[in-house]
């Protein structure tokens, strides 16, 4: 597993920092993982799953369910 910086996630999606955090607030993007006092990262496999869901045309409701599932699965890592 690789952990991605905000700049990486922003580049991959073409979204600004603000847009990413708005999507997190709206429940359609995973929250970052704190890896230090001022450092957050996103697991690459979560970002990949979000991309696949969007490409396949999943609804907002389905993406929210995916995000909930991804957050829940963090406990088992």
C-alpha cells in the first residue's frame, strides 16, 4: 500500500485542495489518515476505488456507501 499526499490526490483528480475537502464533507471522498501531527495521507487503493466508481457511473448514493465501507475497512488493516 502506498500513501498519497494531498498534492498527489489533487493532481490525480484535477481537483483543488478545497474541492477535495468539500467532497470529504459531502461524504463522497475518503477522509485522510493522520500519519503525523501535521501530516495526512490517502491510501492509494482507496483513491483507485473512488476513481473506478466514478468512471463506472456510480450514483452519489452508491459512492457514499463505498466511502462508508472504505472507512469501516480501515479498522481491519
